[in-house]
C-alpha cells in the first residue's frame, strides 16, 4: 500500500512540474504582452502630461492585464522623473479605478507578486483609505513585504512620514533606508535631516545619517560629532563615524578617538580600510589608529604611486 | 525643419520609451537600440546628431564604446548619459571619456526636452 | 527481510525525489524573489552606503571576461586580476595596453605570508580605476588569491578561477544580500545553487589565507546560505558523463526489478524522472531555457575548489 502511495505522489509531482513549466511559459507570454501595453501607455501618458490634457487611453484599461500594464507604466514614469504634474495621473487612476484594482490584487496575491503590487501602489496616487490596509502589511512576517508596504505608505501619505517611520516595530536595514532615500530624491517626502538627527528613535536617526551622507550635507558636521560623543547605540555611533568620513571631515578629535578605541579590533580594521579607500592621508589615519593597524593602509596608499626617486639616486651613485 | 536622428540605448525597453516620448518631435527621428553592437552599427550608418545612453557601465568596462561611436573623423555625435549613479568618480570618469553631458535619475521631463531642443538649435 | 528492505529502498528513493523537488522549489522561489527585488530597487544602489566587494581573479586572461566583470554600475567594487606574465606574456601585455595600465609600487609588507608579487599595475585612466593587475609567478590558485586579498580594499571578497564567470546581476545580488540584514557577524556567504562563495576579507586573513579547507576554518554560525545563482554555467559536460549516468541509472533500475519487484523499479524510474524534471525546471526558472549541459549541471553540482 505504501509503495502505491509513493508512486502516486511521485507521478503527481512530475505532472505538477510539467504544469508549472507550462504556466511559466504562459506567464512569460503575458509579461511580454504587458510590457508592450506599458510601452504604449507610457507614450500616451507623457503626451497627456505635456499637453496638460487628460484623454482616454487606447486600449482602455478594462482588463486585469491592462490594469497592471497601466500601473507599471505609471510606476516607470513616476519613479524615474520628478516635478511631474500628478493631476493627470490622479485623473487616470480615478477613471480606471486603478487603486481599487491593486488593493484587490494585493489581497489575493502572495510572495514576490504581492511585494511588486505594493511597490506599484507607491507610484499610484490613492486615497488615504488605503493606508489602513498598508498598515496591516507593515506587520507582515516577511521583511520584503514590510519594506514594500512602508514605501507605499510613505508615498501615499508623505505628511505622516516621520510618524510612520517612528512607529515601526522593526529596525530599518541599509536597503530599506536606501529605498526611502530614493523617494526623497523624487521629491515626495518633505523631510529635513536636523530633527531626524536630534531624534532618539533609532530608525529616524539612521535615516537622518543616510540623508546627510547621500546629499553631502557638510554643515551637519557638529551634529554628527555630538551623536558620536553622546549616543549609546553602537550601530548609531558606527554609522555616524562612517557618515563623517563620507563628508571628508577629520576624525582625530578626542571624543571620536575615544569611541573608536571602544570598537572591536575587526571593526577598527574595517573602518581603517574604508578610510583608506575614501582617500584619507596616512598622517590622518595615524592620528586615529595604531602603527600596527596602519600597515595595510600604508601599502595601499603606496600602491597608488610609483617611486621614481630611488632609481634616479641609484644612477647618480 | 529636419532635426536629425537621435539614438537611444537602454537595456530596459520601458526606460527608452520614457525618454523617447519625452524628447519626441515630429521632425525628429528617434531609434531605440537594445544592444551596444546595434548602437554602434546604427551610429556608423545613420550618423545621428545625438545619442542618449541610459547606462554608465559601457564607458567604464573597457568596451571602448566612445572610440567606436566616434570612429569617423567626419562625424562626432553628441553623447548624453543618463543613469542613477551619482558618485563623483563616476561623473568625472564619464566626462574624461568624452561624454558631453551627464544626467542622473530622477530626471525632469521638461528640462530634458528643452535640453534636446537647445542641442538641435546649436 | 526482503520485504523490509524493499520498503527501506522505496523510502530512500522517495526522500531523494522529495529533496530534489524541495531544492528546485527553493531555488526557483529565491531566484524569482531576487529578480523582482532588483527590478523594484531601481536607483537605490547608489544610496546603499558602505557595502563593497572585491573580485579576486586567478589567471583570467581573456579581455572579454575582464570586460564582463567590470560591467556593473555599482561603484563600490573592484576587480583584482592575478596573472603570470612569464606564462602568458601576450595576454598580459594585451590587458596592460587595453586598460592603459601603469606600473605602481608593490607593497613591502603584506598581511598574508607566501605572497611574492613581482609587480603591480593600476590604470592611469579614472574610468578603469576598479581594475588592478598583479604580476605574480603561478604556483597555485590559493597563492594567487592570497596575493589579491592583500590588496583588496573592500570588506568582502569573491574568489574566481579561470573557468568561472559571474552573472551580470551577481554584484547587484551580492550587495543587496549584504545590505538587507545586519551582516556584521557573517564571514561566509555561499550560494547553494552553484557553490559560489563570498568571504569576509578579515576572516581570510585570520585563517592565514586561502586554502582547500578554508571553509572548515569558518564557524557555522558565521555562514549564510543563499538560494540564487551567482555564476554563469559555461561548462560543456563530456559525453562520458551522460553515458555513465544513463548506464548507472539503468543498472540500478534493473537491479531493483530483479531483486525486489516491479513497484520498486517504477519508483526508481519515477525518481530519476523527477530529478531530471526538477533540474530542467530550475534551469528554466533561472535562465529561461534549459539545455542538456545546464540540466546535468544542476543534477550533479560538481565540487568546487573549496571543499564542502
């Protein structure tokens, strides 16, 4: 009996794989079809944006594939441009009920598909009624889903961005912060770095440091020094030191050296390597690290040059 | 007035469409190239006035793209690069290679259209 | 007794087929998720912070291979090629000429012993600053990797031998993996699909350099396994492998039929079919096509130059 069960299960698995392979081929064809539709919609939407006149799309977005194609077209336009007039986009969203479609899709999809639709939500102007659903996904077990929901939430309701990030129950990873910075670059989030650096919330502080680093805000030097001196979270101190180094600021001050000496030897070595790569001179590194620690830096810095003096002096002697 | 040919190279079709739609003009012929070989062949045969490249890697990997595009001494197309990368090293490397202008995403569609118009009027 | 042995063999074959199915599903799911993540991440790489990696290449002499390694937009990585100019003088000079490399100072003191770098080259052009060429007499692959490690500037290193090529999205995938969690305690990241290994530079130095048993020197709690591929499969499997595999499978099925009965033979045939179909499904999910070579590769997953 057991052997027959094994045979049936194995045969079912083989049939399952063949069906999955057919499904894969079909979904690739659908993807191609969607890409062609998105192409056409992008051209039409951009024409509407320049003429400032909203017209009907052709073909009309009245099937699921066309809805998805329209959402992807809007996502492509809005994620790669800034200063776009969103009136036309809002009108198209309302006319074709795109936000309702995407919300329904999120409910019935799982895994990468759900994450993708959440990302599309971040490009579609939608009413604040969607924030409740997006808040639910913020509590998902999967980190990708949480991040996608966060991005969608920040884009839907930018005025509450700081409150949303402050209320998160998970720590933002460098990848999450990079995605928020991308929203900033699009001009969606009205966030200033100063209140973030002053905040006691870890996520807000990490975001503030990322903003300083990405936008090269040199006047934040003093605040970074304060954070290094006073912060208790080792990750915040670590990130602040890296941010200070990205601005090319000196790291030899007493407080900074005190914090550096508390780091593990491996972290110190990593920092030394990073500073060498960032272009700090050997004398600057010797203020912070021991001679033993700067051996590597010395050899790397030397490898960017070529000594000609030795050979010349040999010739003279 | 014939504003000439513009080539666009991108590995992503949708981005190329976005760019083409932004700079679209009735008197301008815009051609999309999906591979570097196609771009080089079209550049040598059609002699475009302007080439948009939505990638910085072809200039930094030793493929000698600039030499291939400007092989003919009679024809020197203007090359604009658009990419996400904002680091100083990347920007300076591209300018050193001979790229005429460098844009970063996200772009302003209006500004890009005006830039292309300004290039045509030169 | 035979009856009991029959059930043992059947269960064993069932476990093998279940393992093949689970592996295929795991790899497909991870690859699909990673592919979607890279598409949705457009533009976030330049804001990723300090994650970086050095690609260490031993005796890679084809220009096209080096060009493909340098074809990533991400800024914080470098390619270090170790090549013996005495063994391959033409290829060496071709690389130096193509990338406008100039001789620079070699390091006097290195963190790893047994490195005997003859000379070091960097490009005079800013656009090729990611490439470093080391001229060192070839003794072994591990010596080459040690020499490259001493000059690596980033925290993670990826060793590559001459027959292996990184996929075009490998660097992006690696950087994403390094940035999506706090990896401060991770010394080794290994792809369960193709065996590609990424080491933390300091872990290599602490272990005294690369060797065949380097993985044994890294604690299990400092390892991370990823289920998507990083390498291109460009081996052509020799025909003898097909013949041996087919003969072995046929013999096994025949023995099962003779010793036990037709049910065990059917189970073993179905197991063989599941292994092949799962490998094909995996190959198609990753590369959108499956050839005989890639299918066989996913079945046998050959040993690499670091032991398991």
